[in-house]
C-alpha cells in the first residue's frame, strides 16, 4: 500500500498520530530512533492494520527541513530491512516524494505478519506520538495477533509435541541472552512460557506447543519431528560420485549443532597449502576461502524448505569442486532469472533467518552470495555457479588453481 501525496501531507501534519515519525535528517541519533519507529510500526500494537510512515526531511512540527534527498540516503534507509538490527526483517518501501514543496524520504512500514518484532533485542511499540518498550501484556497481545494471521511455515505449531521436547538450558543460557538486551531480561519477570512465546518457540502461552522454529533451535531430538532436518557431508577422492568416499557424515541435531559441525568439516578438509618457492617469503593459501563456504552453506540451511520433502542439505566435496545442494528452489521475489543479484532477497523461513542472526551465524541479511563471490575472487577461485531449479538450488564452487 502506498499513500497519496494528500494522505502523506495529512499524516505529516497530525502531530498526535501513532503511525507517523518525523526526522529532520539521518544524522546523530536519528538512525537509532528511526529504527525504533520502524520496529514499532511493524509491531502495530494499536492494530491499525495500515502502514506506518517514517518521514526523513521533516521537522517535528511537520514542516520541511529542506534536507537534500540523495540516492545514497535512500540506499541507507533501504538497508534498514537487511542490516540485521530489526528481526524478523520488516517489510518496507523507500521512496523520494515532494511534499509541501520540498523533497522528503518516505519509509513506508507494513505491519508484520509475525509479531513481536525486535530492534536490538527490544520489542518497540508506540503510544500515540511516543514509543517505548513492550510490557508483558503488550507481548501477549502481539503474540495473540500472530496466532490469527497466516503465519509462515517455520512458526507453525507441532501439535503432537510438548515442552519436554525443547531444551530449557539451551534456551535460557544460550539463545535468550542473545535474543534480548541484558537490561530487558533483568527488568522483566516473565515466565518461561512467556519468554518462549515472545521468541516464537511455542505457539502461545495458552497453547505451549513447540513451533517448527522452536524444534529446530531448541529441540532435544528435532529430527524425530522433522525428518528432513539434517545435513549430509561427503568427501569424495575424485571428481565423480562413483569415486571412493573418504569421509561421510550424516549431521543432525539442533540448527546450531548442524552449522557448527559443518564448519568443522570445512576446517578438516580445507588444508592450507604452503609455497616456499615463489618468493622470499613463505606463502600460505587455502583451496577455498572459509568465509565463502560458510556463507553458501548457511544460505542453504536458512532458505531450504521443510515442506513435502525429507531431503537434507548436501555438501559434496570433490577434488576439483564443492557442490552445495539446497532442497528449496527460489521463493517469493527471488526467481531463477534474478537469483543472486544484489538487493534481490526474500525469506521462505523468516523466523529461522532471525534465529540464525540471534545465534551469530548471520551478520547481515541479503549479502551472503555477494560476500562469497568477493571472498572467492580474493582467494583466486573462479566465481560460484548456481543451478536454479523449481525445487533445488545447486551451488558449485571450483578449487583454487
């Protein structure tokens, strides 16, 4: 939904509105308070079910500040969606409009289908023209709103499971301290179930059934409930699947356990090469840059599908290449034609993406493939090749010559 100029002007002048925020510039504290506003608009605690608007280039009284709206500023504002500070990533539209005879940057924020939304571990909400941190009652309202919307697959409940299938130790000692700011955890007195619900690990406090996300992140034995939740690693001494297998592993467990064990396999097989003949100094290089492999493997884990398939993520390491298979084709705005293009991203599993960010496996959204390409080029490897099919994506990385 995009507002007309007349509607935006009305919002600009309504100083008591709880779905409009004004910033004279994007300097000083504005990026922080502006993101708080975006988070609050996405949560839509008053249940307007209408977009909130962040005006950049407007004073508090609604008059233009005459800020020059550059392409660089618009790109910076667009990065609010993917910089990983607001989780799950908000749905926003950034554009330049002329209001009251002056240019302004307009950030339109759609209400989230999966609240509560957090900014740096805090659930931001609005009370009239002011914003604040959600109370336990606010969190309950937001969680209930999520139950009555079409929710993504990754937060649908597993009705035959119960809380005993989740690890409370992992949640309270590993996940929760990273999901919420320390002062928020100290200040509140929420129950175990309320905290699980706020992190989407269970359907609701009144219905404490683990969600698919909860099972993947905290499950004691998640593969019992989600048979496709594992990774297969093969190290083949040759260049074809018929050549001898020298290392094979079926890796299951929680999401973090799978990612960490795949990291261990990368370390074990990516042996450093030492060159002492090409120059005066010893030169050490790896056949593959570790960061590139991590980005591509974690992309596969994040974007795979769990619906109607028991196929694992596969990493096949040959003598001349590595093949990474993701059992899930392009999704949403991503197509076979635009796959891998900068700025083109969508999330089949937005809450799994958030969890990976919380656990430190993702630093920023939407840049994994670009990072992999840059690291491969820096190491002297050919660029990755992607085969994009309706139900799988195959990434092939060639060994450094």
